[in-house]
């Protein structure tokens, strides 16, 4: 009998397994990894079917004894499946094949779903203590489920084994970080890119970055790590000399003995003007110049085609596509060395993702950020103080006032919804033993929106967010 194609095998497996009362995740991930290793380019656009089943797993039906016994194996299997999928991409590219858009979307979805599975299983399997800012997990170190290392690179340790030109792609903790990750047509899971430079004389590990608040910066690794972003993946280009040259290009541009030279942050996110750069554009410009224009990162760029461009306009974004932080995952000439996440913050991060996804969806339905008069005054005052030489570490001179006021509206909107969603999650977990799934979160967020809209229209005082995020009148 002829073997079924990957997507049919996977679909049948998911449907048959999830039809039973107890789901053995160890079996699902092992089988899925095996099938992905035999994936053909002509099949990969069907990955969305498998993605949907992974994403919609009912964790209340999970075989708890299987998960308790095998959660470390499940996490490793999901991580290696992502590593091997990237190897598939590189093989297809070596055949001079352009991966079609439908396949690119399927790959993005599968990377996201596997990471979601891996992190959710880590939480269920370890039941971590709540996040404590006074007792944070060591950054980019430890062992699974915090740190996964690509076995092809042996016993790596960070930052000891970092090299010039390595890219550290991270997900920050702020609402703006969640916004950057989810802003494209396809949701991403990362918000920032930093390039490594090993100083040839001191051998100090330095991180070269572009920040919204200050523009270009060169920071010691220890200072960078102190930001304690929720998730970070380490990537290395297959051409180590090219990567080292790319890092030198950026260092030469960013370094100034007087520390007064700053390359401004590119709020427009237009990639054809190197006078201003956004974070992932740093890597783009470095490799472009080091290769004399032959290596251009971002073949599979994030696209921006919302129904309502109000939010993009308020942030000053002028482009319809860009090489975003999440797009590094789609660069087959980079290898994943390892990935770290703070397991104690997985659920809050997932909630933040769900909130921004819904906010952007509501934006497509006509919702716009409308900062209050107080927010506008604060934005004007902050901008004026910056022009007068104050707030150098908080606001760049080229940050549009619309960006400042929108951030003032975004932060309380997200934090209010995060508080309400966290409260609901505590109730759900006390009843079921499990945290809310994305499907549960989306449903609750819609309920909150409708309740808050009703209160806003009735002129009530205790409004969650409609005072500064509502349908434009």
C-alpha cells in the first residue's frame, strides 16, 4: 500500500489520538518530528492543517502520567523538529528553489506551534513558581526546559562560546515588544535582534543593537543580559568569516570614543535608507556591506497589510514589508545554536501575545488608539524635554510625538487586559489544573471587550480600556 502524504498521516494521527480521552503527547511529538524529517517542498503548504491541530490541542485530555514522565523528551523533540525544519529549508534553497508564499506561511505557523507546544509542556511538566524579579533564572544558561542546545554543537555555554556575527533574537517583556512580535500579517514570537562582537584586544563580548529609546548602542553582554528578556534564540551564520566581517562593519559604524555618535532608530522601518536603522536592520546592513551586496537577509520578509493602518501610521511605519526579528527564523543560512526562555513567565507571555493579537484584530474592525488629553500633554512635554537635552536614555530626538502618545495609550490598555486575563486564568487553573489555552484567552478577551464597550457607552466610570482604544466616532 502506498504511504500517505505527511499532512494526511498527521491529520489522521491527530484526529484519532485526540478523539480519545487521554492524549499521549510523547507519541504525537515523536511521530510529528519523524514525519517532518520526510517533508517535501510540494507538501509543506499543507503544514497549516498540522499546525491547527497542534494549536487546538485540548490539554485537559492529556495523559498526565505520560507528560510527567516524558515532558523533557517532548520539549526536546519539539525543539529538534524546529531545527530539522530549518535544515529542510536550506536544502530546498540549495536546489535554487524559491519557497512559495503558502509554504512560508506553513513553516512560520509550524515553528510557532512547536514552540508553543514546547513551552506549554514545560510549564505543565515543571509547575514553576511565579516569576520573582528578585530571583530571576540565570539568562541563557541552565538546562532544559529553560535552555535547549542544538546537539550538533556539543556542550555550548553562553556567553563563553559566542562569536562575532552571532545574532541573539529575543522577545522582550513590554507591551511594545509584544506589538512588534505580532504586528505583521503572520504572528511572530520575537521583538529584538542584537549582533555579537568579540573585541579583538580585550575579548570582551559586546552586543550591538538599535533601541527605540536611544538609537544605536554597544553594551557588554552582562548589561544586555540584565534586561532579562523572556525568550532568546542564538543564531550563527554558516560562513563564520562573513559573519565576523559583518560584525566589524557594524562596530566600526556604532563605536565612537566620545559616545556622542548615535545612529538614530528607524521608526519608518524603511530598509533602503541606512542613515537610520531598526534592530534587525543592523544585521541586514552588516551582512549586506560585508558581502558587497551579495548577501541580503530578509528573503522572506514580514508583510504589513492590515485593513486599518491607523496603528502603523501612529508608530510612523511607512513600509509594507520589513526584515523583522521573527524573520531570522526563516533564514536557512543561519543555524540555531540554542534557545532559552524563562519558564516562570511563559503564561504571562502567552497572555500578552493573545492580547496583542486581539487588539490588532479589533483594529481591523475599526478600533483606534485615541490618547487622552493628559496622555497628549505628557507626550508633548516629554518630547520638549528631550529637545532641551533631558531624558536622553528614554526618548530619542527623532521619535514622533504620535509614537510617544500611542505608547502611553497602549501600555494601560494591555496591562488592564493582562490583569483581567490573569485573574480569569487563576480561576480556570483552580478548577481544571491547567492554564488557559489561546482559544480560551481569545474567547475571554472578546467577552471583556463587549462588557467594557457596554460600560463605556453607558457612561460608567470603571472603564477597562475603551477610554483610549475604541471605534473612531
